[in-house]
């Protein structure tokens, strides 16, 4: 039976962005490299105090196991991952050096559908796909606290160019900032009347549980969305997410050990009270901490679901 956790802004902030805010904002902009260097072997991979991220980052291929998400979005792993091809008719994968274009097969198929609808309904040549998961999911060396079970994916809010990007462009190109300097609304020189249609294309997918965007982007969606607006309740304000939107799928039906969240609150989430926290002075202009923040706790393998040990130990899935 799938387990659930409660939904609240502060709790989500802890689960999704348990890294400094500046890191969350920079993640979509961090450049890659054309020549990634292999990570050095671990001196003692069996050390119980070793951060799990060191183990998962060294797995370059998915586990030869049936596809399954294990655990929670920010505390789990991925069995039987599948790669989104780096080029498609209406999508291209960015930051190839990160090797984070892996997910459950249903996540991959969903991204392909969203890409096609962005082309058909919004007139975009296609979408640029950012981070999904590592080949075996799990904690990452840099960036996200979530994206661990193959049910999360980032889509840039920059339309795909009408050409195939070079590998260098995929590592060096920056996404476009969509939030105004005062952070109270979108940047009108970057935001277009087609953006809400792309986000809607993702939100209308039945398996999409939530879409995370900056509060200023949610504000624009509330103002601009036309026709059926029922999908707006899935779009949730979240720290960062100025350059991309984050798609989260619900757990597959009947999958034991996959931990989901309850349905988002009813309603569009477009009232002044829904934005009060996000546009408060404390959030827009946070005061620097009086004491240096404690280093972020790094999950060990023993803190992840027990099945993640088997995921790590499994042989590599053969290439198609």
C-alpha cells in the first residue's frame, strides 16, 4: 500500500529544497562540461557512514531489474530506469554530462507526449528537458534533494530552437529568466502568451500529481489561463523554479513501497491568501542567518529503503 505525507509550504520546502536557496536557483543555470571525468574509486564503499550520493553517482547504467520507484521522491531510488533519448522530434535533452535523463518508462512516455503537445498547442518547436533522475535514482552529488525515484523531471521555460543543438550548446546554453527583478511577477520581455499552454499540457496528464513553479509564474498562469482551469490546482509555488518547471508524477497504482503525497488542495490556488506567504517580505528578502548554517545532512544507504541496496548491487541493464 502506498504511503502518503502531508502537504504544506514549509514541509514541501524541506522535502524538495533541503539545500540553500541560492543552490536551487542556480541549478538550472549551472553549466556542464564536454569532457566529464570519471569519479575516482571509493576507498571503502562499504563504509556505513558514506553518503549514498557517492554510491549512486558512480552507477552509469540502470539496474537490470523490472522498473519500479522505491521510496519517496527525496528519499529513495529507481529500479529498471529508462533513458529519454537525447534527441526527439519535439525535444532535446540538456546538460548531457550530468547523465540525469533517466526515469521510469511511464515518465519517459509522458515527456514525449508533453513535448508533442507543446509543439501542437503552443507552437513551440519542442521542449528542452533538464534533469530527470540518475540511472539508478538516489541522492545526487549536486543540486536536487528530490528526483530520486524516476517520477520527477524538469522542463526549461525556454522553447527548443528549431534546430538540433550541439553538445557544447547543451552544456553552455543558459535558460531564460522568467521572473521579474522584484520577484512579484513574470518578466514581460521573456514570458510569452504560449507559456501557459505548455504548462497546461503537462498538468492535464492524469498521472501528473504536481507541477512546481516560482510563485510569480503561478500568478501569471492564474491571470492568463483560459477555458478549463481545473488543472491550475496542480501547479504549486515553490522556491527557485525561475527558469524551468518541475513535473512530478504520482506513484504507479498498486506499487508497494512507493511513497506519494496526497492530492493538492482543491481550488485553483489563485487567491491573495494563496500568494501571501510567497510574496511576503521574509520570503522575497530573507535576512542572512545570524549563525553559519549547519552542513546539509547527507543520506546514507541505511537511511534509504532497504530495497535500494539491491538496486545498487544489481548488474547493469544491457543497452538496447
